C-alpha cells in the first residue's frame, strides 16, 4: 500500500510539473530496460519484507530461546515437544524431578501428580501456620519443569538462613524461597491449585504439577517393631515419623479415608498415553497418591500403559532389604493389580556402593509374580542411589514404542 501511494505521488507531482524531469527519470528508472524496472523494486521489497519479519520473529522469540540455540532449531524442538505424548508421573520426593527433567526433552505434555501428605520441615511448618497444602514436593517438580531449569532450581531451592522478627511476622529460618512463593501465590490467587496454575504461567513451565487431592490428609502406618514380648504392631501418624519408627512398615492409609481426587489429575490420567508411577519413597511418596480412591480407579480404567519405576536403592526405615518383588507386593497390598502393567528396574550393579560418599544398597532383581518386569541401566554413576536423568527418560520413552 505504501509503494502504491508513493507511485501515485510521483506521477501526480510529475503531471503538475513540480517534479523535475531528471528526477522523474531517475526515480522511475527510465534509463533501464522494462524488465529491470519490474525486477529491482520487486526483489528489494521482498528482501526488506523478509528482513523485517525475521527481526520481528527474533525479538518476539528472544525470551524463549537459549542464547546458544539456533532460532529455527528452537522453534522445531518447541513444536515437536508440543506434539509429544501425554505422560503422567505420579509420586513425590526427590525421585520424580529427575524423571521430569529428562522427559521434558521429549515432550511438553507432562503432568506431575504429587502427594499432599508431607508434614516435615518447611512444608510442615507452613502447613501448620498457614493451613497450606505442603509445598515442598511441588516446589521440586516445578523447578524441574521450568524453562530455565538450572536458574530456577537455584532460586526456588534457596533457603533463608536468617530470620525476620517483629509483630505478626514469622521466622524465615530454613524456608526455601519456592515454598514461600507458593504460599504468596496462594494468598494472591485464593487457592493452592490456582497458585500452581499461576506458577505454571509465570515460570513458563514445560508441563503441569497437580496435587492428588486438595483435602488436608495425614498419612498413618501400621509398623511392626520388635520388643521383649515379641513383635508388636503400632500405629504411627505423620509422613515424617514413619521412617523414624525403626520397624517394618506393614500398611499405610490416609486419614480421613475416602478423600476426593483433584479432578484435573483424574482427567490427565484418563487422557494419558503413558502413566509413570515413581521413582520415589515407596510408603511416603508413591502410595499416598494411590490411596486416593478416585485416583486408583482412574489408573484401572485409563487406556494408558502404566509403569512402576522401582527405586535403585533401598531406603532406611521404609524398604530395608527389599527386592523389586517386595516393592511391588507392598503396592499390591494397597491397590488392585491392574493399576500397574509393567515394572521398570535397574540392572546395572557395577558402580561401587561408596561412590559419591554414600553406602548405596541396590534393590535386587527378584521379579514380581504378577507383573512383567523390564530392566535397563538406569543408574547415575556419580550418585548411584539416584536414577540418571537421561537413561531413565530414554527407557520410559522406549515403552511407548
């Protein structure tokens, strides 16, 4: 339109004899053949248009592209990840962020469903003081799914070392920034689930983090301990107290019983192409989710393949000397067998137990009786008690094939 207007201006001023002849000849390229007069403006206009579109696109995409990445390659990856499979991960603790971090390289259609039974540390304090759902496990998984994962992990995991005192103030000692951020967003948005949605937008997350239930629940366990009179079973209340009970965990339950699942979590499970249960603490991270009746029902009826990722190492106070079969048996004592289709377990035991400064006790490969087991090298060779992010993600994605 601007070009047409300019042409009319030149012709009008030339007809009024305002524009000198020699200027008119230069502007209209009278000295050149007709094909050149057509080709030059067309080529120049197209080039300017492409440069403008490229600059606009680069400026718009700059906040979403890594400085070392090519624009076209970044757009392609973003588009392909958006078309990736819908994967739901169920658990909590420190195991699930490793899984999410790896899966985010393949797809952005990730939903993490997290337990709300945590009552220890900063999460427990905020839960008591503010009536907030425990934010700790949510914080860890939000950091793993954030676009700038390395920076956001440092920010969200930053723990305050000092305190703020004064009338109406609470001690900040030991609180991670991410927990306080979720507490603030809950106050602004009006509810914890809305706070999670706000965090998803603000942090440009490559997936969603959802609670298994919005109800205030307490995890209780029946634990068998040795006494002078023989084995005694006692009831332990509180997720943080169960590993400290120095006994064998028999069963766990939620109080109150029969809580309702978060609807968005049920919808994600029913839409999923693959559901991954774990990795994470068996009794205190994984089972509290599966004990929500609606959620276990959704697992039974979803068309998705359901895989349980067995822990690499036994966990003191929860799964001492457990094999893969015993992990699965513990789950099946609480939920129907059709909640799990496959078990994925580590088969690399070559890393010395002392590597990384720990004393790793690997879970041994005793296959469960009722469910098919698949094995792969999943171990992080620098921290053998944890799954390697890349190995675990590749093994999980291979299950879709």
